[in-house]
C-alpha cells in the first residue's frame, strides 16, 4: 500500500529529521544486487566451462563476447568527462593497461578454479577490497581503523578457509590469492581512469585486450575441438554476455544513483552468491572451519569498505 505524505512529513523533511524516499536509489540498489548475483554465479559457470575447454580459451571467448556486447552500450552512454570524445588516446592507452592487468588476474583466477571451489575462489578474490587500503600505506595514505581491522579479519579468514592442517595453502587457493593482487592493481587503475574517460569505452577496450591475450596463449597451449566448444557453450555465453556485458552495464548505470556505501555493501555479497550457487549447482560444501573463515573474510571486507577514516 502506498503511503500518502502528510503535511507533517513535509515539515519533518524540511527540517532534516527524515529523508524523502528516492525511488531511483531503490532501483539502483536492485541493479547492484542483480549484478552481485550474476558475478557470483559466474564463478560456477567458469568451473563448468573448464570441464570442456582450457582456461585461456574460455577467457578469450567470453571476454570477446563481453566486448562485442558493450559496443552498442558505448553509443548511448554519455561520457563522464567533457573532453571525452570517441576512443581518445587516453581511453585507448588506459584500456590497454587495464586489459593487461585484467588478463593476469582473470587467468590466475581461471586456473585456480580448476583446483578450488567457486565459493572459495570468490571470497579470496574479494580480498582486493582489503588490499586496496593497505596499499595506500605505501603512498602515505593511512587506511584507518577499518582498514587494519579488515586486514586482520581477512587474513584470519583466509587461514581458516584455505590453509590445511599441515600449514600449507591449497594449490587452487594460492593461484586465487596471487590473482587477488592483480585485481587490486586493476581496481586502482580503474579508480584513476574512470573519472577521466568514458567508463563503458574503457571496459570495452580492456575486455578486448584481455580476450586477445588469452586467445594468443590458448593457441599455443590448448587444443580445442568443436565438441568441446559445444559442451562449454552455455558457460561461455553466461560468462561473456551476462557477467562481462550485462552485469558491468548494470553496475555502471546503478552507481550513478546508488550511494557509495550501498554499492560497497551490495557488491561485496558477490562472494556469498558464489558460495550459494556452488552449493546449489555443483554440490560444493564448506566445512564449519571454512564457513567461519568466509564469515571473517566478509566481515573484513565490510570493515574495510564502510569504516574508513
């Protein structure tokens, strides 16, 4: 039932005691939630796809599909900078740099998924949220209480999630952890470039670069047959069209209206959706120890995002 605003409500809003409802914020939050669901379940698609083709072939094709799908979005997206006209030198060079770093992160993530579960891969990948404020220390920008608490929680959670009883890190988890450093670098690059160029053009170029590099490696290291491509068709289309194309577009549109705090909380749920999708589709399970690790890591992500200085 729709609530009718009274004159008393108007007076309270005018005095700042309550805030008017902005339906655009609810719409943006819904888009962000849908983005987190798509990105989380994409980890399952990535695992299934590698049952048929190699990691570089999978990434090469899915990022190519994502780049193609972003092309029509470029035409309708109004650039964030007044000087942003077409595929400028800045956006091309920035896209190439971001694409190279994305290639490294995506390759390590995909290789790690051969040996670990979708949920664990998503949680470890999400450590970039904690790593970003930690890297700020080297630039003289102290992370504050939230950053330090987030780091402690994240490291403790990673230990419970990935380190075995003989104090060794599971092979797949190690690949994911190394990849998290590249995703951290990727996020820092995007945070610097996005305000200065058209973000959709930047995303399109970086996806194309990541696809090109992946396919080059695949040609020399992996064998592909028609049957294997046919078997991986659904995971490839989901990873390319939904994860790279649809989800990124939803994120860009949503973050125009969503408060940063809302975006931080909702997008961090990607790891939870990955674990849930892995349980529902792949019958992946987490031990009680690993579950506690996931909770600690998620708490660390939240602290680093929300409790900043």
